[in-house]
């Protein structure tokens, strides 16, 4: 497995795909990362607090789009 450090520079947009995926358009720096012996290799996603807040906003908007497409309950309960 190849591992990388992915540094988000800018989150540009988010959308939903037809098969239930959330897609993000980003500017990012991607660089290979050397594994550290004794530590499970993982790719790191790095971003500023400001970008994390933008990501949270975009995620909430995309989840609301998924929810809007789901059929309403026929049992009279609202969640």
C-alpha cells in the first residue's frame, strides 16, 4: 500500500453522485509519505481549521440533499 500526506489547500465544491457518494473538488498538495517502523501505515489528510469548517458546511449541505431525496415516512413520525 502506498501512503501519502494530502494537504488540503482549498475546498472548491461538493456534490452527490448517483450511486450515493459525496464528491469534493479540492486543491491539494499530495506527497508520498515514508512509513514509520512499528506504526500502521496510513495516509494523512491535513487541513487548516478554516478548511475544516468549510468541509463541515459542505458535508452538512450534501447530507441534507441525500435526506431530501429519501421518501417521507408513511407512519406519521417525523425525525
